[in-house]
C-alpha cells in the first residue's frame, strides 16, 4: 500500500489540499454537466406541453371534462 494511514492519504505529504480540492471540483463540474441539461429538458417539455394544451384549447391536467 502506498500510504500507511488514512491521515497520510488526506495529507499526501502536504499536497492533499490541492489534490482533494481538484477531485471535488472536477466531480462537481461533471455532476452539474449531467444535471443541468436534464433539468432544462424537463422544463422545456413542460412548457411545450402547456403551449400545445393552450393551442388545442384543452383543460389543465386534473380537471374533469363534462360529458
């Protein structure tokens, strides 16, 4: 094993703060790059659904139609 303890892994001979912050920033950016487009797509689809419903003169979801 390269390190003798967990503290040595965190310290990394004085370079731990730089190394671990670089890892966390990278992971954060990747998570954001996956999450943001999905959120944007859901918002776009909701808006599109609303526009289609308004153009067809439909009722909002959950509203009952009289027969």
